[in-house]
């Protein structure tokens, strides 16, 4: 990184614009800023999971790697035309997902978010990931976005769901299944 922040405030955004990584300026409410801003929010939410007591080293290691990749993804979304997320990153997500999912029982019902603080925090990160995916898809309808970025977010939300299940079980809190039979039929 060439530019170093010596001062945190610049006042250049006081007019409602922000600088992109390529030096251009855009509105702070643009779809591009929303997409990479939500990726940043997701990274922070994953940091909350990492900081939660009771997260085993294997899950913590995966989450930390993902946080680094989210910085890459944010950079890709912030710099039009940049390519940082690769197919190999998505393949690795799938392999990690398959490894963690292998010991979980098959799902027959929806799971309510919960299962202890770490699992609930991971579920929150999953929902933020889904929002980042929706915003990136919306951006891709107007501007060029590499399909790898969208595929990465889609797979990451699946992995966060599986990790939440793992965390719920390892914590001893377990999973709470949705009681769909409580809904009135009509």
C-alpha cells in the first residue's frame, strides 16, 4: 500500500462522496460503496466471532483466513477492474465447508439462530454476508463485477452457516429447530 494514513480525517467526504481505490470519487450511497461497505461490516462481525470465548483453534484459524480474504474482496469491489478473489479461493471454501459439514447431522428443519454467543454471532455474520451478496449482485447489474466475487460471498454464507452449527454443538448449547407445527394452518 503506497498511501499511509497520517491523519484519519481528510474532510474530502464532507460533500457526500468518497474516493475509490482507483482515485475516482463516487457518492457514499452508491451501490459500489454499499457492497464493499457491507463486506467490511461482515469482516467486523466475523471478528466478533473470533473474539468470542470458546471458539476452537480450527474454527478461529478458518475465520482469520476468511477475514484476510474479505479485505481482498473489499479491495476488489473498491477498485473497479481489480481481480483479487480467484476460483481457487472458492474451491478452498468448498473444501473447508465439506470438512466441517461431514460430522453434522443432516438437516430436516430450519435452525433458529442461537446456540451460544459464538454460534449466534456466526449466524449474524452469515446474514450480513447474504446482504453483501445481494448488494454485490445489484452492483453487477449496473457495473462490471467479476462472478468470482459473487460466488465467493455465496459460498462464504454457506460456510458461516455450517460453522455456526459446529459452534453450537461444540459449546454444548446445541441447535434449536424451528417448530413449524406451531404455525396455524389454514
